[in-house]
C-alpha cells in the first residue's frame, strides 16, 4: 500500500533583524571600524562593510568612495568629540599645556577603537602609500587640535606646526596601543617628550621667520642698485 506523501508545513520566514541604530553613514563608519579591529585594512571588502552596516552597496557608494574615505569620516568624528570636550579652565595655561590636554582628550576618544588603530598601524608599516595617506589625514586633524589649543595654524608656519604635531602624535600612538596602564603613564611621557622637541623646533622656526624678512629687503635693494648701475652704463 502506497504511503501518502507527508504534508510538510511551510516553514515560517524568519523575521528580518532590525538595522543597527544610527543613520546609514554612521552605521557604515561603525561597521568599517569594527572590521578593521578584526582584520587588516587590505582584507576588508566594501561589500562586507555594507552587509554589516545593513545598507545596500548603492547606499554605501552614495556616501563613500573608498575605505580611506570611510576612515576619514571616522577621524572627523573623533575631531568633533575632542572639539566638543574643551576645558575652559585650560585657556589660561601655556600653549604647550593646552595642546597636551587636547591630545590626551584625543587618546580618550580613541580608546574604544584601540584594536582598530593597532591594525591600521600594522598595515601602514608595510604600505608606504597608505602611510602617506594616513599622514595627510593626520595633518588635517592636527590642524584642528592646534586650533582647539589656541595655537595659530595660518600660513607656512601653521602648516609646519600641523605636520610636526602629526608626527609627534603618531609616535605617541605607537606607545599608546601597547600601554595597558589605566593612567597611560608611558603615553603621557612620550607625549611630553614629543611636545618638548616640538617646542624646540617651533622656536627655531620662529627665529628663521624673524631673520628672513630682514634678508629680503637687502636683496631687493641690491637688485635695484644693480639695475640702476646698468641703466647708467647704457
């Protein structure tokens, strides 16, 4: 006797999980930083970022062009966190102390992302192009950190300060990623040493900028005198 085919109940579709909190852009950045903590930058695929952020590839493309553009958005968010956390009591302190306070606040803002920072630094050591791109992003952020500390970033002198501060902070990060002390004693010591060196270079730059204006008029006067002599001979 043939058996009646069993009637299988149709399986109920699993309810779709709600997307993570936050707007699309915020979720994309958060997903990228989470993935960066798990694997090197060069192994992160944008489709993987989109999936974790619960957005379509088209939506991700609308917001960002490359992984570096997502990283730039993350650094901008860190900038905003530091700028929003200013301490009015520091306004009367010397510039170096104000900058020390600002950069320590930046380390506090980066603390939840230490694994991601460590991963990014490892990739940069093997990729000069990435290291150069990260330096550019770092200089842009450090301009804002200097402004937050009440230090001028205008003209060539400001560009020199921003680049110097980016290099100082990069050295601090190399110590910070392995600094497990809650008080960050090693990181603070490295930052203090870096700012001391930076202050010495800044004073040297100020001396050079003071001397150059006094040299240029002499050259200009000499050029005019030579021109007058040539006109007299003619």
